[in-house]
């Protein structure tokens, strides 16, 4: 079993935490609806201009988990998010 983690860091065009949370909630809801992954905002919680989101998938094999995370990352990069994607990081954790 392999746990795949995808971490995305954004610079957002949000003037307040309320605006930021609307953008992030929309992104997380869209990810959860389209892909079978757990998703949450994990860092920069009290910073209006930045957001760090993590997505986690579990698979039987590492290549399947990696392919799933790459598919998700490519889809998210095509979506219109009110901000700039700064960093994409993936990690596979054997269990």
C-alpha cells in the first residue's frame, strides 16, 4: 500500500481571509467532487495572500498513486483559480 501526497502552494488575489476561504473552499470542493482523494488547507491558514493545500490518495502500487496525483495536478493547473500556483510537490509514502 502506498500513500500519495500532493501539496500545492498558491499566491492568491484575496484581500481578506473571507475571500481566501471562498477561493480555497471552491477548489477543495471541486477536487473532492472530481477525484477520490482527501483534501484540506494545511498551511498559511491566517495569511490572506497565500494558501497551501494538500491532497492525499491511497493506492495498492506506487506507480498508480503517482499517476493519480499527476493527473490531479494537471487538472488543477488547467482550472481557473483566483491566484498563481507557486509550487507543486508530490511524495509517495510506502506503508
